[in-house]
């Protein structure tokens, strides 16, 4: 049986949920496009269509994406008459999750905080698909039996037990934080390796006899 390294967000979610989906209906997206010109990036549309109502998008202490009916456009003004068109797509804590109002498939996320003085816009090096990984990892660590390995000895032990190859786990050193999602078919273990500033910081391990690979093959 194979060990799958560096899964994308949707393949990892298929394993975690065993192919189950529960999201916003397609007509909600098309209706907002026609009535309000709210056009979502393709990865966000796919995520909400498949997982909008599921626990990965319902954690109170993690990023959450909102229904397209309540997504709004906003123009952020800065400098000498400069403007940046934004689409507010979700929330995390006291921040609104926004993307630049463009037709990019997987745009970079910005966080916006409204204060009495003015709105603050904070850049992020997360794209939407990277944020889905953050959300899944936040859910993984809450599951019964999850193990967080931030000590080298424990991390090496669990990596070896589950057949993961540390040299096969890739990352982008340019990103401040990044997760690589991997899956051991034989051990039924879903694993996330967290990188901070290009360096491995810790690992999340979640084993379940229900995990299978079959849903990845039928895309």
C-alpha cells in the first residue's frame, strides 16, 4: 500500500470525510453572480459547494467562509487616492477574510479589521487553498486520538511507524507558515507537517480505521 505525500486540500478532505459532502447549492452561486456580480474564485466555490455546511467550515475558533448571499464587495482606500477592490468571503476572530476582487482561481487572502478610526488591511501569504489546509488541521487536532508531535524524538518515531518519508515532504520556503498533508494507506493515518519560516515545526497525526484512499481515485 502507498504512502501519499503532499496531498492537495481537496484530496485530504475526501479522505477525512470519506467522500461525504454537504455544501451550498450551485444555484446560490449562479444567482449571486447574476444579481450581485459576486464571482467567487474557483477553489472557494468548489470548497463551499462541497463543504460549506460541514464541520471544517463551522469551527468557532478557526477561519470560516460565509454564504455567497452575504458576501459583499468593498473598496479599500489607501495612500494618495489608491483603491483596492475586495470581496469579503469569511471571518476569523475579529477579522474579515477578503480576497482581491479579481478572477484568480486561488488568490492570496487578506485580513481586514474595522476600527473606529479606519479599516486595517493585513496582507497574508496564504492562498485560499492553503487556508483550507489550516482549517482541516484545526479540525484534525480536535479529534479523539490525535497526536501533536513537536518533539523530534516523538515525531521521528511516529513518522517511521506510519511509513512517512521526511525527504518526500515538500514546502515553499517563501511562505511564513505552510502545511503538507500526507496519508498512509496501510496505517490509515492522516498526517500534517507544519512548516514555519521554511523549517519543520511540528506534526499532527490522526489515525482512523475508516480512512480509505478510494475517494481520491474517483475525481
